[in-house]
C-alpha cells in the first residue's frame, strides 16, 4: 500500500500536533502499528499510553480504507465519506464493482453522503456522466428527499423541474424519462410528484407515470 496514502490515513485520525510528533519520531508509524511493532511512548512528546492505544485502534480499524484513499482522496472524497462507503459495502472490491455499474446509484445509497458533494466528486472521476440519466435521477431523488425533510410529501412538477435544472442543467433532457421509468408518483389533478415509498400510507389517489 502506498506510503503517502498511509500518511493521509494517519492524518485523518489524529490531531495535527499528534501527527507531527508521530511521523517525526517514527516515519513508518502506520506500518509499525499494523505489524504490532514496539513503539516507545516515552519518545512521543504529549502522547501517553492511553492516547497511543486509541490511535492504534483507529489506525487498525481504518486501515482497510487505505486503498480507497488511493482511489478517491485526490478527487475530493473525505475520509469520513470513504468510511461511510466502506461501512455500506463492506469491501473495496464490492465498492469498485458498484462504482463501475452505476456510480450515482452506488454513492447515493450511502447514508450521510449529500448529493451536491457527491456530484462534484463523481464528475471529477466520471466526467462523461455530466449529461446522464443516472445523474438526473440522483438529483431528483435528492430534491424529493430534501422536500420531505422540510415536512412535505409532495412537490409541484414545475418546482421540481426548476430545481433540477438549477442543479443538473446538463442532464435536464432526461427529466420526464426519469419520472416515467422509476418509482416516482405523479398526481395529475394537482400536477405534483412524490417518492413511491412516501405514498404507502397515503390514501390520496395517485398515478404512476
């Protein structure tokens, strides 16, 4: 595993002062932790036994993310984002598989990763997706969920269209196709849209596009 990605991993789990102390005293500190090699805590100014044990636990727990750091860190994904990605899919191999199949679907299924930051990251890695249907769908799902977070099940079609074109103008030509092909519901009399799962306990008549 690349040493510079190991250093980024360490940097993410300790304070700047601790990081400086650790790498100046033991440049290969991450490898030493992983291999359970002896580390003389007396040489680590400001770091005691308990603190060192916590650092060791964090490094060992997050070491699986080193490969993800190599793939995604320079594209703007945070360590926290990579951890959420790994917690969802449980292996780097499965993450790679899902990302190749449908990057927007893979990322937006991860709890806690917002669409806007995800969109910026994915377009750096997959610029050809800028006008894709997958990007349009991910945006619409995000907007409907945000609408629900604000206490609303429904959103007017014109409002949804306006917000979609504001966020993903390059992919807006897929707007109506996305609504027809995925689990979104349309109420013709009021010209409103809602997420399928939100309508399970609603008795108001709906029409699936």
